[in-house]
């Protein structure tokens, strides 16, 4: 069970959300927690999203104030079945991140949202959030918007790249640098390329993008 916490300060992007052609219901949900004002916001947002199309807006007002957002990346190992699920919940609660990107949730994203008190979650991207999540038209499951303030968003992506052959084992077991790099270029780089292309299209709109995931790739630590 591995977890990392990243704290970043972003200048979110202002967006205007306009009614447009009907679209499929986004894969973003509200958990059975977070009643009151936050719950009312979620319900009204999800009701509106069934017929929304997103367009970026060039606001004539002052730029938004920077926002500090804490993001936790957490591989819970096969849905927590191979470790203590209660301790998995405790770790998320103790860290208290604004957004949690899960790996290997195994269909337990909604359960983790309820147990940790996270009011918003996405089963498809395995994301828990204290802020509303928006699945935009054209996102195709490559990213979500995190609405950090009314009309202000940052994007988040979450990937789990192929693990076999496992690059870190190659590095640890004496494969040459050239062999390991060639493996990454053949196996994991093609897998992440569509995600990176989607990120570029979002960044071109001036929207910050956070990339999380289990990359199954070696780092300098695997040689030390």
C-alpha cells in the first residue's frame, strides 16, 4: 500500500458553462455524505450537467486568486482486500487531502467515498474529492475538472500503466539502462500517450492539469 501527497498552488481557469446539445450522463457521482450546502450544490450541478457543453471563457474581470490544492496518490492494492481496508480508510482521513487519486480500487471507489466522508467521486477515474467533479464533453475519460471555486477549475488525470514486464524489477535485476529505457518506450510510453495528448489540449486552454497514477516505471531510486 503506497501513498504520496503533493501540495500545489494553482491559478485556476475561469470557465463558462453553457446549455447545449444533450450529452450522456457524466461518470461523476455524489456520495451519501456531505449533506447541506455542499450537497445542494452537487445535486444542482449534476442535474445541469446532463445537457451541458463546456466552453472556455476569456473573462474581462480580474484573474482568479491562486488556490492551494492537496492531492493524494494512493494505491490501495486490489481494493484493500490484501491489506486492512479500515486502515486504508484511516490513511485517507488522516492525510486529509482535497483530492485522492486511487489505484486498484477494484470497484470500491464509492465505498471509500462513503467511509472517508468525501462528497464527490468518479468510479471511472477512481477519484475522491472534497470539491465538485465535472466530466466535460470530449473528455472521454481522460480527465475530470475539479471545481475549486464557482466557475474555476483545474483538470486531473489518473492512469495505471501496464505492469508486465515490470520496469523496476528489470533495473534491480541488472538489466542495462538501454534495455530498461527501450522497454519503457515500447510498453508504457504508448499507453500514456493518449493521456498526455489530452492534457496538452486542456493546457492549451490555460487550464492547469494534474497527472496522477501508478506508472510502473523505474526511477533513479531503483539504481541506488
